[in-house]
C-alpha cells in the first residue's frame, strides 16, 4: 500500500450493479455543494417500506439512526433515509438493483450528503458513502483513510475563497490505465512517485481552448513537489471529457490533484 501512489481524483467514476449506473462528481465539488460531510456510524436500521416515486415506479426504502463521530461540514440530523432494504435474508443478494444501499448496525462511514427539496437526507449506492469499518473496504488502516480525507477537506476549506464561482470537474487523462499485475489504476502522474502524501494536494484553475484542451494553467495551490513536471503532464494529458460537452462549454474550470498512497 505504501508504494502504490495513485492519482486519487481526475477519474470518470462509475459504479454499475445490475440496473444501477452512477457517475460521481469531483469530490471537491461534492464537498463544496454538500449540506453535510462527516464520519458516522450506524446505531440502528428500521422502517422498511415501499414508496412510489413515479407512475409504475416503486423503490424500497428504510431509515438509519446515526452516531456522529466527526463533522467536517454541516450539523447533526435526525435520520438518514436510504434506498434499499434494512434486512437481508440468507437467500437475498446484498445489492438489489436500482442503486440500493445496504448498511448495518455498527458500521462506520464517511458520507457527503445534500438535502432534497423536502429538507431530508437520502442515500443510495450513488451517494458518496465511503466504507471505513465494513468488510467492503479493502484497506486495513482506518485512521490513514480518515486522515487523508481530513487533510483533503482542510485544504478545500483553506482555499475555497479563491475558487469563486468556478466548478471542479473530473478531467479525462489519456494515460490512465489499469496495471493488470497490481490491479491498480496508474497514469503518467504515477511515474512521478510523489513521496509523503500527507500534504500533496494541488488546486488549479485551467483555461480551455475551443477544442476543450487545456490552454493555460493558473495554480491556486501547487502540490509542492515536482510542480513543473506536474503542470507539463496536466497540459499534455488532460482534457475536458467528451461526454460532458454541451452548447455552453466552460472556458475556465477547476481541477484537484490529490496524491495518496492507496
């Protein structure tokens, strides 16, 4: 784990489970827009029911009471509503399709949440719910995970006044690839072998040309190590993803570089 330094954000993130397909925004943008960010544990789950979201479209839902262990943004709230089932029998899979989320009493998560139009918090498999104590988390050191996110959120808070009205996005990295030997993602950024990741965060404003390629970089906070090489890679390899093109193409946007050893 110590030597597998990856570019943490800048990836088009997708999760697919049966009928579920999720696209996550850049985590810095999610943090900026969130009503609540924190570490919670599940006290209990209850109140299985089926709700009708539209004609001929129903979803299973349940509720969870939370213990709030650390709050980065927002305030404690009464209950988290969840799409899925609170109880799973031996002959049922953990995932039921439709982006259902299954949480259990005693599990710990880092969550990034926004309220809906009814001032309620809802979560599904497409929510930013990061397992900390569950078997689904492949990492063994919970404190390292928490420290890395704490450092990221602290950096966002420190520099957020400079972000103005621009938006963080996940840019496409043409060198991003899966190393089949290690089963880890890597790119030209990985080759830089950035050392101690405790403060290796970079915030950059980038100006795009008419081909949606980066024309100019304005560092808000440099990574602090091998910065010239990092900016060369940004210029050469990153571009605005084709799927996000629209009539109102952005000319300026924000990117986050976060190097971490997992």
